[in-house]
C-alpha cells in the first residue's frame, strides 16, 4: 500500500491511499461473503454458490463499493494509529479510483491537533503580577449587614402598605400571558417591577383590589411587552413589617457555632479571604494563558471550535429551562435572535477556550504530566459523596464519563500548579 500525507493547513491534512489489486482482493472477497445472503441461484445452497456466480448475481459495482468501505475503514484506522496522527472529528473521504483488477485509491481529509510552538511559558508566568489579598473592616460590616437582612422576623400589620413593607400580592393582566395569575412576595419599593407598578401598591390595605395601567420601556427584557401598556388587576394579600436582629454577641451565638461577635467576624474575614484568593487565582491563570496564547502561533481546528460552541449552546439551553423556566423557542423570541445567530455570537469565546485547551494540553505533554486512574477515581468519589442523593447519582451519572471528566480537571490543575510555582513570591504586591 502506498500512502502520501499532504498538509493543507496546520490543523488539517490530506492522506492519499493506493492499495494494489492483489491486496485489495481480500476486501473484494470479504464483500462477496457479506453480500452472499442477497443472492439466490437456482440449484445452489447459499454457502455453496461459486464466487463467479455470486459476483454476477450481486453485481460487480455493488461488491466493489462494499469492498471499498471495508478497505477504507481498516486501512485508515490502522494508518492513523501507526503514525500516531491525532485526528479529530469525522474525516471527509473521497474515492478516487475503484475498478476490478486495478489499484484502489482514496483520499481522506481530516482535522488534526496542530503543532504548537510554545513560548517560554514559565518566564511568562513569572512576570504576571500577584495582588495581595486585603480585607477591610467595611467588607466585614457589609457581610454582617447581608447576614442580618437574611434573618428577619416578620410582624403582622393591619394598616396600609408603605415603602419598605414586606407585601404579598396576586395580579394578572390580559396583555401578559393571556391573563395568567401571578403570586409574588417582596419588599415594597425593591420588587424590581416596571416603573409605576409598585407605586400603585402603596396606600392599599390587605384584601383591597385595584386596577391600573403600566407602561413598559422599549428595552424591556420581554420583547412582546416592550414599548407597550398593560392593564393590571392586583389584590394585596398581606402586609408585614420586617424586623432585623441587632448585630451583637447574641446574634453571633444564634448562628450556632460562634461564642461571640469577634469569632463571627473572624469567620467572615477568613471566608472573604478564601473567596478573593480563589478569584485572584482564576485571574492569574487567565492572564498567564492570555500571555502564552498571544505569543503562540497556531491555527485552531474548526472541528474543536464547533464542539465548544455546541457545549456553550447546551449550557445556555439548560439555564433557560432550569432558571428562566421557559422554552428555548420563547427565549429566542424574547432576545429576537435565531439559534444560528447565537452560535455565531459564541464563536469568539469558543475559539479562545479551544486555544487555551490546546495550550494547556501542549504544556502538559512537555512537562510529562500524567493523571492515574486512582487519582481520577478518588476525585470522582469525592464528588459523589457530596451528591444530594446517592441512589439518584447511580441513575444520573455515568461513572466512566465522570472519571474521564476528573482526569481532565486534574490534568489542567497540575499544569496550572507548574505555572504558579514558576511565578514566585517576589512578584507579590
């Protein structure tokens, strides 16, 4: 067999195969055997029909075509494995010559992982400046305030609703989902409704009903309501006053694990430090990758970018369904875009993510990084321990896929640890 490899791009190759007839004949015979069940020759049982009669009955063209499929599958797979070609995606195959007693030739065009000439990535990592993590008193006070506001006690009110009260309402409109009745609870003045909606609630009493008209701005997130008016029918169900606890030792003790306010503040401080350290680590990693990427010349395979775009689309569809509680078709109508337009908008992000993936992969190869099955299994088991329902986990999660996922996670983490160890403390500021 003769083969020729031509580089079409840095991430795409063309492989030409030519198989002499004496070698191709085994596939021709295999095709006859495979198709023999279709032949019916009078006076012969299926397995006893001579090859010459089978060939005539089945048709030479059909046999050659089947033989070509057998040959392509075997020869291409073996060649890619033997030459350690990192092919990605579905290859495009073209038959160039197919005739009995002649060499069989075909062409394969396939995307491959490109060669990447990396810069001195450790030196680049070393020059990325670290920021010193600081936590000020006001940061702790802001966190305490949020903590306090998350634990209100409600007092029933028998007066009209005022700004700041916690209200419960029921409302509908013929212009909004054909009069669907909505129920909501919020602090009056902070409910996030369109302008004028909450103003109409002020002064109402429990049980009172009211009709009013609101206007939606031109940039309203639901496009079908943008620049339009809606008649609202609203009933005030309840009015309560929220009383928030005083920030002191008793408040700290009420949270369960603190002896006093000082301990609570220290816990909040450590929590803020951990969160900011995590954010700083992500910032440094992103900056290092950006620097390496800007100094690395290689073509990103379209196949991998398309895979990343599909992953981003699937994530978005899941969020729309689970968080916005709406169909993807309705979501597309609201943002006035087609799915193809969304995919196009993801292209730049997907290309960047793919470039980073290839760079991390190349650094890992150079540093001879490996992740053992035991490491991946341990990480997967740690995840499963935190899964809310063990029985549900067995149904929802494929153990092999989870293990492969954590192999990738641990591989990336080991690469970043090498880059971070190269950066050095002298750059902290």
